[in-house]
C-alpha cells in the first residue's frame, strides 16, 4: 500500500483539477489545475511524474467521476500511455465519504483522491471501449441530434398552418427542403451504424440479441 499513488481528478469542460495522495505522507496533498485538452494532458503527466516520488507508474491509481464526453479525451490519453484509471459514480463518492467540508473543484479532487485510497480494494479498472464502440457512440449521438432537428422542423411546419399560405410559403418550402435533407442524413447514419456493427462480430451478435426483444430496434 505504501507504494501506491492516488490521483484524484475533478473534470469540467475546460479544466482538470488534480490532487495527489501518497500513503507515505497523507498530510501533504499536492494540487494543480490543467486545461482539459491535449496540451494539458501532457502537462499533467509531467507533473505526476515529478510528484510521484519514485512510485512506479504501474502503482498509480487515477480516479475520476464519470463525466461522459468531458472525460473521454483524457480517458484516451491515459489508455494510450498505459496508465490505470477508474471511473466512479459521483453519488457513490459523495455517499461513501460522508459530509466533506468545502465545495469547489480543488476540494472535490482531494475528496476523489481520498476516496480512491479508502476504497482501493473496491476500485475497478476502467475497461476502455474499442474503436468500433466509440464510433457507434458518436454515430448514435449524431443521429439523436439529427432526429431532434427533424422533429423541431416538423413542429415548425405545424405552427405555420395558422397563417395565411401566402405569408409563409417561402418558410414552408425552406423547412420542407431541410426535412428532406435531414431524412437523407438520418438514413445515411443508419447505414453507417449497420456497417460499423458488421466490422465487429462480438458487437453485432450483442446487437442482434438485443433487437430480438420485442420493441427494441437498431
């Protein structure tokens, strides 16, 4: 245990707030803030190495809250550099640590580091998704945005029916043209989804099993 380095990271859209806890000296918890981008990741890695006090990289335990898209780039960076990481539910951390004084990004990163130290035996390594799964996630996100835009335009057309036709004929035509383009793009996304699944036999099998349940489609 004395050779383990606990690295708590509080993630926001623009920044990473990082605290490091070493069991060798729990009274000193170095803190630093980095930009949440490629340049910031490189700075973070150099800073951890400087603060590691000769603790080997395989004994680093990077812990962070699961923030979805905001943490994805960092997850990729850590994975590419062979650094152990885990994503924990924010509510789980809050409940497990009880009442913690102070509420800001610096305090949160310290709390995450302390949580990782306290529950080391319960931490689970983050299983980084393969490229096919990441592409599926991006495709589904894009499809959701396109469908939402399509829905909004349809509602717009409905609202125009209360006007005299000559007053909105140009707007109606524009919306109809946009709806056709969006429908074609959604169809293209569906094709891309199917092609992506075909490239990964395991994912395709899971998708087929899921779609065998009545009411579940692509």
